[in-house]
């Protein structure tokens, strides 16, 4: 009888450890995915800036002039 009880207790601890490991792995997130998204976003911003720098600058100046009244 004690052998069965010890086996059940060990099984409970093992199940608890598996659940803890699963939660820990899930909360770490997908670091390489986020790095890739960040790099792609920075690349897109740089590409848009190169293509539309003059238009973006004029748009910014118009927006500032409308706010400051100049």
C-alpha cells in the first residue's frame, strides 16, 4: 500500500513539474520572432524615409506651422 501511495505522490510531483515547465516556456515568448519584426520595421522605416524624405519634411513643416500659427 505504501508503495502505491509513494508512486502516486511521485506522479503528482512529476505532473506539477511538467506544468510549471510548460508555463515557464510559454511566458518566455518568441524572442527571435520579435527581433525579426523589429528589424523588418526598422528597415521599412529607413526605406520609406529614403524615398519620401522631402515629402515627409514638408508635411512636418506644414503640421508645425498649423499648430504654431506661422
